[in-house]
C-alpha cells in the first residue's frame, strides 16, 4: 500500500470541479460535470459518470482486506452511474457497479461485489455486506444491515434498523442470502433469517423476525413473525384499501408510472 | 452548487480559533471564543454562538436535497447556542435552531427543521429526521432514529438503538410524529409506532414495541408492549422506590434542581 | 484545549509514512513501518506499535469530556498494538490499551478505559462504552453497542446490531456490566440486560432479549429469552452436529488451533 497521489492518470470530462485536499490514487475516469468535494480519496480503477457529486470525505474504491498484505494490490473496477449524489463520509469499496440516479445519505458503507441498478437510494449509516444484488428503484433507509449475498428486486423499500442476516450457523460462515421480491416492504427494526424469501408485495411489520419464507401479498408481524392477513385487508382510517401500494401511491416519488405534477 | 471558500463574509467574535483546512461557504457568524477544528465545512447563514466548539470534520448548515437541483440555493438560517460541543464528524443540516449547552457524540445527523431547547445531548451515530421538536434537558443516546415530526418534552431520556417511526402506511409518506411527555424513559432497542403518545414519567422497558398510547407513570414492556405496573411499583434490590426518577436521582447530571457537590 | 500541531515531539520508528493534513498534538510514539493516512488527528501520549495502519480521518487519543472544561488536560496513555489496521473514520479515545493484530471496520468508536487483547476485530459503526474488558480473538460485528463495564472473554463473537445495556434503573446511572464467557455467540439484534452472564459456548439466537444469566452450552431464543435446548442438539441440514463451534469450524479464520491451508 502507499499514500501517494497520482493526478496525472486522471481522465477528466468537461467542466469537472475538484475541491481541496482531494487524493487520486491511480487511473480514474471522471465524466462531464462531475464534482468532487473536499477531503475525498479515490482509489484506482474508479469511474464516476456524468453529473455525479461526491460529498466531502468520501472514499471511493476502498480496497478489500487483501490490500494490506500485498505489495501490488490490483484494484477491481468500480463504476458509479450518472446523476448520482454520494453524500459526505460515504465509503464505496472497489469492485462495485452502481447505476444512474443513485443517492446516498451520509456515512454509508458499500462493501465489494455489489451490483446496484438505477434510481436506488441508500440511507445514512447503512451498510451493504459483500456481494449483494439490488434492482432498480430500491430505497433502503438509515442504519440498515444488508447481509452478504442478499438479492433485492425492484421497488422494494427497507426501513430503518432492519437487519438481514446471512450466516446460518454462526460463526461457521455458511452464508445464505435472503431474497426480497418486487414491491415488498420491510418494516423498521425487523430481522430476516439467512436465506428467507419475501414474496412480491408482502409487508413485514415493524420489529418482526422472519424465520420462514413469506408468500406474496401477505402481512407478517411479531417475534417470531406470524402470517396476519392479506395486504388487501389493510385499510386506512377512512376505510380505504392502500395496498398493493404501487396502485395507491399518490405523492410523487419518482417512479416510472408517476408524473411529476406536484 | 459550488465548492468555493468565502472567508470575507465571516463575522468573528473575540478570540475565535480556526484550525486548518476549514471551509466557510458564505455569510457566517461566529461568537466569542468559538473554536472550529480541522476539516470543518460551514455553509451559509450559520450562526455559532459564544464559547462553542465544532469538532474535526463536522458539517454545519448541510444543504437539503433541493440544493443539488438549483443554481442559486437559499440556505435557511441555522443557529447553534452558546457553550456547545459538537463532536467530530457530526452533520447539522440548514434550517435548525439549537439551544445553549448543546452536546453531541460523534457522527450524529440532524436533518432540517429541528427545534432543540437548552441543555440537550444527542449521542453518537444518532439521526434526527426532519422537523422534530425537542425541549430542554433531553438526552438521546447512541444510534437512535428519531422519526420526522417527533415531539419530545423536557427531561426525556432515550436509550441506544431506539427507533421512533413516522410513516403509518409505508411507503405512502402519511407521516405522523410520536409525542413523548416530560421525564419519560424510552428503553434501549424499543420501537414506537407512528403518532403514539408516551405519558409523563412513563417507562418503556428495553426492547419494547409501543403500538398504542401510554398513560403517565405506567411501565410498558414486551412485543407488542403491555402495561406491566405503575412506575411506583418498581423497587431496587434494597426495596427502595426509585421512580419517578426526578425525585430520586442522586448523581449530579446537571439538572436545575440539583447542586454540583460531587 | 488548543488546535495546534506539535510535530517535534514525535518519536519515529524506521520507515514511518505520514500522509497529508495529519495533526500530531503532543508526545507520540510511532513504531517501525507505521502508516498514518490523510486527515488523521493524534492527541498526546499515544503509542502506535510496529506495522500498524491508521486509515483516513481517524482520531486517536480523543479526549474525554473534562478536556473541554480544563486549561491543561492531561491525556492518559493510549496504546495500539502491532500489525493493526484501524480503518477510516474510527475514533479511539485516550486511556485505552489495545493488543496486537487489532482490526476495525470504519467509523468505530472506542470510549476511554478499554482493555482489549490480541487478534480482536471491531466492526463498522460499533461503539464500545467506557471501561470494557475484552479478551483475545473476540470478533464484534457492525453497529453493536457494548455497554460500560462489559467483560468479554476469548473467542466470543457478537453479531450486528446487538445492544449490551448497563444501567439497571435508568437514568440513575447504577451501572452493571454484562459478562460473556469464552466461545459464546450473541446473535444479531439481541439485547442483554445489565449485568447478565452468558455461559461458555452458549448461543443467543438472533433478536433475543436476555434478562437472566445463561448457563454454558445452552441455546436461548425469544423475547424474553427462553432456554430452548443444548447447543449439541443443533444439527445442520445433513444431520451433523456443529456446536461447540470450536470443534467444528473448518474455514480458516486465524485461530491458534487452525493452520492456514486454504
């Protein structure tokens, strides 16, 4: 390892802005209008595409553990899509591929091997363990732990303090990732066992512990989680059905089927 | 957005100390004896009152999301009271009003629209979502998530890993804040449903899920939380009553009714 | 307090590398081959032993609260062992003694008074409250809260989002630390009451609330936690016994009884 700066290896798009005390550590590609804030460190083989913003103190392309034992670590490529906002203090490891319109809170951690689609957001203090696979339009709130090998399909929302585990017989390291199908909602403070599958449109209530697979459109609640009802049985205080939420959401949240008229 | 420094717009009190690699991004007021540590960024329209300390790497006046889409973002005023200690890595958004004697742990996040009274403390990695209202002498420990619109009265304590939720039918964004009355204690790892009211002097046991309003002076425990007893039924191992805690607290913790003689 | 740099008081070993924007604030000892990354702050009376790496933005020797009220704060000694990797943004307070081969994730917090043995690791966003005592080969994952006075013996693993509490009658400050015996496993999202003892080889299932002492080799699960079975009753899907894990672990994890042949 070394702490040198290597600014001559940078490929700059048009109108790139680099603030102060920024370190570039190897071959890096910066698209048009990219903005790099103060105190950022970018390791080799990172590509940041057009119009993206890297907030103060971020580290992009953070090396995996073998870096500390090798003389000549090869940095696997890391790509961040266009129009993305990586807020301050966030750390994205090497060997990650992230789509367009990506947004983060502050101080998030994305470990190596993630594939993340377009229009996703990752909340403050959330951590993705290695080798997760995330679709498009996924929203993960604050302080979530996404275990290794987790697969999350499009339009899933995960609320604060959720823990998705991965080790079936800890500490043996016999990892199995959970699978969360389209439109599912994982309530705040819930915990998923290694390898469970959450069905499409399912709702996991707050503080639920999910030990078994959940069928589509079911509501699960409790510790351990029990099947409570269909999502279509939930009504608001006016007696209106509100799930599946895709059919009822009114406030503009940037989904493809919405128009921005508010 | 821009990354420029704008040091000529600063109003300095007496004996202000500014460390290295500090960025001031607009009109900023620093009271007497204010100390700004290394690598701090302060956005426009921030006032830091007398004798306050801003630790390394803090960001004060962090812009809200619209900043990234606007050419000329107006920063709403942010005020930090006197004699405050903001520890390293903390991020306080714009449009916040914080009282005197404020203290934080490290890496806290305060989103926009908070009103916080005097003598409060916010623990390491804790996050306040937008538009919370916090009284005086409130202590919030580490890794707490305070949901949007939460109202916390004077002398409340909230312990580590508590989650106060706000969205009644996620992800619809139909937000309702919880209300926590004076002297209430919210045990570690507990979760509050959107809009619940916790009565004065009530105690929420560790790991409790609160789905309904809690009456004053009641002890609630379990998932879901059940009413266990009156707080006056709790006794220590010597058989002494210990609640309401205001009447029994002995160690000096800086409350108005205490004298510092230890 | 002051923000001055004091580079003449440093004792350098051979081949020390110091990156940019580093602050040394007093008498500091750096062993051979120590590497200090960008934007690090080191307070007085810190010793960092041979071959150790301090990542970007770390703070070592962070002062305790009395520092902000004193004119001449005495920094108690802090020692970090050899061959250690302290990842970016981590904060280690003064008055800590940490052994060799120590590793951390990002943004960890170690408050004052910790004694930590050799070959330990502390995960991202984890916080150790004051005066904990940790043996050798202990692994603590991400976002764990280790309460004050906790005692953790050798080879214990603690998984993400565990909360170890310490205040028996909050907010009275009548602290009592938990004790976790050798080889015990504390499942993700679990919460321990103040002062409980977890027996040797015991397994606390995910999301368990432990209110009472746990005997050796027992499995505890639920809220509140109940005694489920012996650890020897757990079998994997092939019908094989897997606990006590020390006798069954196959993947190399660096334990003294293992050889690195994979």
